[in-house]
C-alpha cells in the first residue's frame, strides 16, 4: 500500500484519529497538509513525527466550520504541493446534551463542523485532484445508533454519511473515490466531554467481541487501505471499525 509522492490533506490532524491517519499516510510515503484549530504545540509535535518518516508536512491553522477560511487552506496546498490526491475530513466537535436541552446554536454549530464543512472541503479539493483521488470522511456509530446525549452529533454524522454517498456517485466519473470510516468507541480527548466517561469505556470494552477498544491506529490502518490502489473499486461505503461492537444485540 505504497502512496509515495501523493499529497494528503487531513483536517483535525494534530490529535487522536486525525493524528494517527496523518502519520500512517506519511509512513506510506505521502506528503501531508495538516489542519489544526488551536493546539500549535500538538500540531508541531505531529509534524515532527511526519517529517522524521521522510515526508513533508504543511501546517494549516483554521476552523473548517468557518467555510470562508477553507479556500485559503487550499491556496497554501496548491502553492506548496501543486496538487492534491487525498482528503481526510476528520475535524469534529459538537454539543453533548439531551436533545430537549439543545439550542439552535448548539444544533447549528454541531452540524456545521461535522457535516457542513465536508461539502466545501470536497468542492475545493476536486479541482486539485486532476488525476483522480481519494476522499474519506470520519464518522461514528452514533450516525446509526442512539447514544445518550449524542442527538446533535449523531444526527450530524448521519448527514455526513449521506452526503458522502451522493458525492461518491457524482465524483466516480472523475476517478475520485468517496468513502466513510465509522469508528467505534475510541479513547481520545473527545471522550472527555462525555458524562460517565470511564463507565462508557468499560461497558464498551465488555461488549466488544474483539475484547478491546478500537485505537486511532486501527482507524488509520483502514484509512491507508482506502487511500491505496487496492480500494479502487470501493465507492460510497461506510466501513465500520469497531471490533464487532455494532453487530451485538
């Protein structure tokens, strides 16, 4: 699964799943453009690991939910690399509250960052993918399963998965594969916002047939496969990486 000389743009790449994907793609030979929001130190630490593999890393600060900032990121990619082969839409956030406590602001913010940003990210990526490309959105099981206090985030992930299917059909003639990775419970900083985090992790561990939680590296392995020529006939699919959790009653 060699992707040498390919250019990959990963949003939310400084920590967690995004970080693991950025590093894995760099290890496979890709040069990286990595977006981050606030934590410059974490972004620079990840960039150092990427550069130690022999790949280049361009850091792009910005909130992808503010769609007016997206064109400038692509201008930097065009200037630095001249093309784009891979887009990983990973940046995510959202409000963890019961549905009846959500305000319009909570709802709009969550949809904008998790689903709304995906469309302009793809729209600006396609002109740089002159020889085809791979586009992956990172989702979660909350898109199809009800999780306590996850109404806004789960709904936004469901919208993300649906949009990916429609884009897959539109972009297939351009030799661009669009797919989704839906991760199970992954212990990252994002879980710190969940009430009863420790109970959630232990319960998920017990219910997972594989006997352990999914790690960011597990998700990164699947991302690398989907970015490789071996996945050339996979279009519009949501690949679940959860150790078997979702197949249990």
